[in-house]
């Protein structure tokens, strides 16, 4: 059993953070603009704030008020949260509490990984810290769920939920829904079986486990071969985070690719619930409904990206929907009351399907699938819709802001081999395309998810974006670039209105909030993740830091 973590290092301040948060506070995230309590600034994952002190007219006066080291060279992909004047940040090595006024550390607590953990030198955390009832919850790369006391950083309990020796690891933020702490896992290329766990946030007692691949006798098991154990190691990881609708009392969580990509061991069947969204009851883990974005996924096009919850006018009626910019290149609008497809449009170049049949919900395949199955090397667009980061949705305009890629995946079938639990087994040989200097490889876009129309696009040459998006009531969209620029775009045109060069790569998502009546914007900087390193490794220094900006007085 893993040892209890080291005590937090505390740097003296006159006061510490107050106890937090009730479920009501989490559900009302955004109404008190001094606090940002959840990932993407709300359980609906819109990454939108109505704050407008910082706006198109004055954003040129935006300046850093402090920056602090996050003591990490492995990458900063997580957004912080804020409560009562304290900003909380996580990465693969540390958990921090920082004074919003000064950037001074209040406490920090180290992550301790089990000896010989294979990803110890590349441990990442996505999402954000999860705070509830005076506790901060997070996962570690070696599959521990940890509860820390928000006031001191002291570790209250740790729970191991999977074994890295079986191919599991963990990167995503848990969520608290209806008083239940829900966490996921990663390892979709390591011959694992995906799951979600429900926990008592006070004690760490496990309440339920919901596997994302149905076993014998469960609905959906018929989509796996009856004459094999392929379902036992078929993937469908839950390596991003979920959304929550308290009115419907449903949590929406995306699942990753089927394993292996080679469809033959899976019988060429749909392989539920891979590359899907699951709507589950937080108290029980019961699956209420699902929608599968990519049946029989052979392209590694996970359905794990953030599910934005919105109420939209569709054919004269208000519909409760969820929106996802899927890795497969289509942006989906799905009814969140019943998981039925409403709309699906390509938001980047797509060549593996011509569209999605609204009646059946299934993609209309091109010849790419047959060529791949015949043993040819195929060029699949896109390699990823975007690089696993939050989109932003402005509910007043009905527009999504995203950073799609325009690059292919080159792959062909690999020689067959026996699958073993915990061993890599994608079933393909893949390689990266050559990119000519000056080539357009991605975009910043404003996109109408109902019509599929791009309102504007900003081409990105040589290096695509790996940062999330934040939209604000000031008419701004904040995002970043792997080369280190933190930028503010005009929400109506995409024109860059302001930018600041941070000390490393920007692969995270910004947040905005008020403190003592003044609007602030914070972003983590620090190159990390395989793809960011592939494009800019050696050209941009490593080293994690947290930057906070405000308007310079006139």
C-alpha cells in the first residue's frame, strides 16, 4: 500500500483559505464572480464568463501582476480554481494554494508516485483541482484518488483505484455531482477496460464502479464478439472529465477509443461503449442513455472531449443539448435528455466519413475504412479534431470557439500479436506526416454547431494549438500557443487584440474572476504532452508557472 503523502510545505501568510464549498456553491459557479470553483467555470463546461471589465476597448492595457513557479518540467495542462482569494493549482508533481493578491505560496503538497511507475517522468494532470466541503480532490498518475485539506494542504485520505502494472494511469479531474465524487482513468492503448468510480467525498469509501465496456448479460455486450474475451481489454477509457446537469441529475462523460484499432479482434462490431458519451446517475452509476460517436472506432478518435451543456432554440423550441467537438472531426449536438442526435457537422477536414446520418446517428463511411482493412497505409483526416482541450461556448451568440487541427494520421495494420493485459496493443503501425514550412496545420475558429458554419477562422501555420479557449462578456476569447504566447482574440473577427509571451508553452485553459472588485485572468504556462513536445520541443524552454493578469491603470 502506498504511504501517506508527505506533509505540506507551508509558507507563512497572515491568513489561510476559508472552508468551502457546498453543493449549492458548486452548482451556482459563476454567480459569485470572485470564485471559480469547477473545471471550465461551471458544471455546464461552457468556459464562458460574463465579466466585461476587461474588453475589446481596453485589453491592450492588460499586464501581468504576478507570476509564480509551479516547480515542474513535465507540463502544465490543468486550469486553476479560485475560492475566497486563494488560487489552487495542480500538476503532475505538486498541489499548490496561492494568494491571489500577491502570488505568494500559502502551501504546497508534493505528489508521491509508487516506485517504478512507468510514466513518472511524464506525469500530467488535465482538467482542474476539484474542491468541495473544505477538501481538494485530485488524481495521481499512478491511479490514486487523493483528498487534501484546503486550509493546510494536509492529505486526509488516499485511495488506489487501479494498478499501473495492468496498463492503467490517470490524468483527469474528478467531479462532485449530487454529493458523489466521480473519477475516471486512462490507458486506452494499454489493453485495459475503462471505468468510472463513485466515491464518498468525506471518507473515500467506494460507492460504485461503472465499467464502460459491458460484460456478459449486460446491454451492449452483443457489440463484442461472443467467442472471445476481447471485451475484457477493449479500451473505452474515461481520461477526460464529465459535465453535470443538476435538474436532470445526470452526469455526462465521454469515453475513448476501442482497443485495438485493428477491428478484426473485435469482430468489426460497434464495440460499445467506446467512443461514446454516457449519461449516468451520480448516486448509482446507472447508465440512463448513451450515444456512440464512432462505432467500431479504428482511427483512435476518442469521444472524451468536454461535453458542453446548453439550452438552445431549435426549430422554435428550447432543447436541452450537449455539444462536443469530437476528435473524429465532427462537432455534435446531442439531446441530453435522451442522448438522441440533433446535429453533426465537420469543423475541420474529414475524409473517413462524408457526414453523419441524423436518422441513425451513424457516420457515413468513405473508402478509407476498406483500404485500411485491406492492409493499405491510409491517410486519415483529422489526426485529431483538437488536442484534447476545452472549447468555449458563448450562450448569447450560440457560437463555439475551438482550435481544430488540420493534419492527417498515417496508419496501417500491424502484424497480429496476442493481447496481454497492461501491454500496448494498438494493432497498427502509425507515423506522422511531413509538414512543409509555412503549411496551415490548424485554425482558431468561431463555429455554429447547429448549422456547421464557420463565422471566422484564423489559420495557424507550422504549429497547431494545444490550448483551451475561454470566452468572456467583454467580447474576448483567450487562448494560447505552444510557442508561449497567451492571446486575446476579438470574438467577432478572430483578430488578435493582445498577446503576451509567457516563459514556456501555453497548453492549458485560462480562467477569469474578480478580486476586490477587479477582474483578473490567470493561465498556466509550461510545455508538456507528447504533441506539444513534438512540435516545439527544443525550441521552447520547459518549466511550469502560473501567470495572473489585470488591467494597468490609465
